C-alpha cells in the first residue's frame, strides 16, 4: 500500500476528497488537522492524524510515497522531507514548474519564468532524491464522471458545511474567507 500524506487544509474541498480518494485507492493516509476535527478526518478515512496546532508533521511522518501540498513554501520544504527516496510531492499551491508550462503551452518567454519560480523547490527535491510536481486543478469531464460515480456509489461523500441561496452569494464568500470551514460552502443557484 502506498503512503499518502495530505499536508493541506484537511477540511477544504480538496483535502476531504484527497483523503477519500487515497483510501479508495488503497493508500495509508496521514493528514494534518486540529484535534477537534480528528473524528471527522478519521471518518473520511485518515489513518494517521497530526494536530498541526501542537505537533510538527515533519517529525512524525517518514517514508511516504506521495505528499499533497497546498500550503506555504516553509510547509513545502518540510513536506519534501517526509517523502521516501523516489517519492513525489504534488503541490496545488505552487510554484508552477516547467512541466506545467509545457502542459498548458505557455509562450516561449513565460517558460523561463516558471523555471525560475520553481527552481528552489525542484533543487531541494532533487537533493532528497524525490520529485516536485505542480498540479493546476481544472475541470476534466472524464475525471468528474469517475468521481461522480464514486459519489453515487457512496464510496466518496462530499463534505458540505453550509448551503446558501443564490441571493446570499456574498455571504457565502464572506463565510469561506473567514477560513476554517469543514468542507465546502455551496451556493444553490435554483
């Protein structure tokens, strides 16, 4: 079984889905959350829970195959160190790397900028014999269909903290901006 560490906000939509998808794929999942939220994270499938308010995940996690990263550069560096040699850090918060530039077909003059932006992260990863990869999430019909099927089968459950009527869209945005939501805020357009 592969080990996957979710070093992100476990209660943002990405974190709640990442935990469940990793478990569905048979991985051992470690995640960061506050101890007040351990019960929910465990219900989503987390095997190892690190209280980010009291514990340093870097001292507790070692030898992971994959880390999903969505935080700052300091957390990125620590995340690289919990990987086993040959492991991969997938960052959804940057910095964008040359492979991403190639994937989206940026103009030739933008490629060096992305190379420079990610140079430090890629260099640190190389020194540790791990890989750094930037992932820009975007809608993909085929993937969304697969996720929908998993939701319909009850294999994955979306975590929705609050539903707002369309007229309260600004209130929904304010709610999300405050941070610390447990799942997603949904705006009902009907």
